[in-house]
C-alpha cells in the first residue's frame, strides 16, 4: 500500500469525536470549532502505528510523496485542524494515535 510521507493530519478516534460533540452541547458552545486528534502524523506514520498495534507487516507500506501523483484537484500537504479553541472552551483532550488504536484493538477483542 502506498502511503504519503508528506501529508499531515490529526486523526481522531470516533469515540473521542462523539465525546467532543456531547461536551459542546453540554457547555452550550456556539460558533465555529475544529475538532481533531491530539497528535499530528503523516499518513505513513499513521500506517506504521497501525502496523505496530495490530501486528501487521510494516514492509507492506510503501512511502511516497504527494507530488508523485497527478490529482484532478489540488490536495494540501497539511490537512490538520487547529483545535486549541475547542480544547480550551470545552475542556476536551482527545487521545493520542496509539492509544486510540489500542482502544480499537481492545474493542475488537470484546466483539463476539
């Protein structure tokens, strides 16, 4: 699988996103807020962490740069969201990537 080394994101665990929405409602926040994960990682780094947590073969990840591909629409290298406003007003602190992946792994073990 080819994964970008130069595109940055701050992925968020869906459970944390749900918690953020509840927190915003409870605090009666209004206005525009960005909600994202606690950690900024490239897609490649994210893939590496997935492999570490789930015991996958990291050699299957092929590091590539975005400029090696032709897209119909431009894609930004930095797709991160500035989340400090929401964190400070909602008192919300999402988990880091590996912690989120571990939580997913644990929840999969609990499924019948």
